[in-house]
């Protein structure tokens, strides 16, 4: 089963046309290298450096300027965060007049984790955030499979549920035992695994650093550092709170999600459809849908909202001057509640979508609309 990633390919090509440097960012094993090789075939000249290959690593570690200045065409550098000094060199090469080269760099760490890219290459670099497979790529008929297995290509495309589950277990083990140390973090794998599994049980809840610190026997800054590492490597999403000058006391800590639902299920040791009978089923579905919505709306202005009195909104998106709210429900039949009208009034929402597992799309009024999850990709928000 081959899946097209044409939307990402076009986004990358457009960025290369406009910027001297384009960065494809995303978690390990999400398909960055595969799509980069497809892009390379579009150029008459291309060179690929994989910094996990000892030969390529030593080549660019020892003589980067000599090597890169002698090349034209598209230059692809995979896992560039392994040699942070390259960012300064890329800035120099990107500023060369009439240059006949373009750079495509790949990284499994976010710009916040590798600040050199955002600071050294400001104004010269375009960022493309590559995810695992999305709903618009696998088709709405595969929404349940995408939720259960997650979007990592080898997990989603595995011949059986057990092979998918085993791949995810092996992925997390490799990530903890090898990848984290390569990012420069000296944290025992067993410690970070314990923390990651605790996060899985808190999936969809507001971050409470003191609880994690007590459970782990470390300080709050230490557990926050663990959280930021998993966030910076695209394993966890910290959904920021929205707060403004309302009379109600509002929660100001982030909400925590394991970004890939398949990884969440493996951390909870749930294989196949076991999540359907688990206490975290609603939270798992919520996190999965939040990810699909965020991939669709194409904006960085997104939040959740909650007051200490209990009023809340799963997702608030600010786009084109409008405030769009999303409530995610693991149910076939959504119910209209008084609290929804209160949220609309408090946040001055232009639209509120009730995203559920049903199949019918309809409106309660001009603002509140019921949206089947499978229709997220065909809806213009």
C-alpha cells in the first residue's frame, strides 16, 4: 500500500524555490528521508549526507566548508542537529550572491531544541513540519486504523496488528536508548521511559509538575526538562492555555498529549482495539482528533481553555481574525449543553464545532455545528 504525500512535496518544493535553506522537521521514522530523496530526484544535481553514517559524519565534521562549497544543486543533510556548527556555515553559504546551490536539511529536533537554526538562519530558512500519515493521506475509510496504530508509516502499513505493536515498542526502545543520547541528553533510558509512561496515563490532562516530581523523586525543574525534551523531539505536545482578562480564574498550565496515538497505545501496553475498553479511550480519541485538526487548520495560534470553576474548551484556534472552537466527543450522538453556550459567550467564538464519531454533519444554529471526525479533511475552517 503506497500512500501519496503530494501536499508535503509541494510545500517543500515551494519553500526550496523561495528560500536558500529549507528544513524538514519531524519525529524519527516519520518519512523525512524518503520524501527528501523524492525531492532530490527533481534536481539535475543532488548530494545526500546522512550524519548517522560515520563516513558522512566525519566528512562534514572535519572539512565542512571545503566539501559544501565545491557542490552545486540540491544539498541534503540528514539529522543535521548532530553537527550544530553547520548552521553557522550554512548562513555564510546561503548569503553568497548568485549561488547555484540550495540546502535541504532534515532534523528530528525542533528549532527550540536546536536554537542555532532559528538564530543563525533567520530570514534564510523555511520550516516544513512533517508528520506521520494524516487522515487526508490515508482516507476517511481508514480513520479507525490510523487512530489505533498511529501515523508512523511502518506502524500504519504493518501487515498485522501484532507487527504494528511490536514496531512501536521497538521504536520507543531505540528512541530512549540511542536517539536521546545523540541529541546530547544524559538521561538514563529507564528514567525517561518511566516518565514517558506516566505522561501516557496523564494524556489529555493539565500538566502538574509537582505530582510528577514527587512520583519521580526529583525536582520540578527536572521533570519540566524531561517534558521539554520529549516535546522538542515531537513525541509530546504541550497545548498552551488561552487566558485573557476575564473575570473567571483561568488555568495557565499546558495540557499534555502524546502526539502519536499509536505510541500512546503502546506506552499503555494496549494492542489492536484494546483501547476501546480502556479508561483512556476518550482522552486518546481527543488527542488524535486534536492532531488531525491542527494539521488541517495551518496556523500556529491554537490553545485550550479552562477555568478553575470547570468551564473548558478542548481547542481554540485563531485564524483569519476569527475565533473557532472545537469540542471533541467520543460518541455517535453529540448533546448540546448550556456550558457550550457559556463558552461561546465567554470566548466570543465565531464558530463551535462538535467533533464526534458519527457520520452526519448538521448545525444546531448559526454558530454550533456537529462535525463527523471523518469530515475534518474536507472542511474549510
